[in-house]
């Protein structure tokens, strides 16, 4: 692991030659040879949300895929901060202008968007967005409701990809603990992948805190060499 300074004087911790972390600024710099479809979805929507000052974070399987886990996903999971109907209607127009369509309604119809908000987001359900007629992978977008979901947004890391794209992700310690909590082979594999990659820069107390909060067993990580 190498430590250096960036142009602003911040401390960069190199996790790998293509991943550098600035813990104080909560920034991760990532270099990738090419973007996978999930990257394009995530960075396109993240740009819209950032431009409209909607706080958000990506959670679940895409976080591992972002950093190089060689598997695919049917969706990219976004959490956004609570917002009211009028704000969502305005946001939907910006999302549409970026090339997204609603899978549960017509994103170009304010009446349809209003119904989607009432019947899905307001009820705690996610909505599906597809980009340029691409059904899979798509985006599942939900409004944060729980303490943990709101924590993920408030403490998100901004990942800058190839100096031009960006996306916000859940804190790694929370992400790892949550994946262990889900418990499937795929989810545990994601947790072990992220832990193996970032273990030298993870906050072990934070990781234990989330494992305890989620009542999950972190012992799967003990065997990681």
C-alpha cells in the first residue's frame, strides 16, 4: 500500500495501482480500461442526481462489480434522500432528458409519473429505470426510509472513474456487513471480494459495529488471507 498527495494536498492511499482512496474527503479514484453496462447506468443517473442536488448512494451488488468483481447484475440499486411528489416530478424530467424511461409508467407524462410516485415510491417500493431501451441491466431506485439507508447516503463515498465519470456508493464497511447479512453465496462472495480488496483501509471498529447492528456473523472474513 502506497501513500501520496494529490494536487490539493489530500492524502491518497493506493489500495491497488488503479484504486486510490482519500479518506478525509471520502473520495475514491478508480481507473478502468473500459466501463461495463452497469457502470454506464450508474454514472449516468448519478450525474443527473448530482446536478439536481439529490443526495444518493448506490448499494448492493454493483459496488463489488464497480471495483472489478467479474460477475454481472440485472440491476443497479440506488437510494435517494426523501423528497416530495413535486420534487420527484421535476427530477423525472431531468432523468428523462438523460435517456431513461420508466418501466412502470410513462416518464414523459406528468400524470403517469405522479401515479408511479404515489403507488411505488411513497409506499416504500422501488421503481425501475431503463436506459436507451436496454431492459437489462436496469436501475432500481428507492427512497431511503431506514436509519441504515439514510446513513449510507449521508456517509457515501464519491468514486471518480477515469477522471471523468463518478458515482456515489455506500460506505464499504456497511456494504460488507450488509452483504454478509443477506447471506447468499453471491452476496457473501461480494463481501469477501470487497474485504479482500480494501481490508488495509477499512475501519475495523466500523465494520464490527455494522455486523453487530445487522446481527450478522463476520466470521466468513476471518479466513481471508
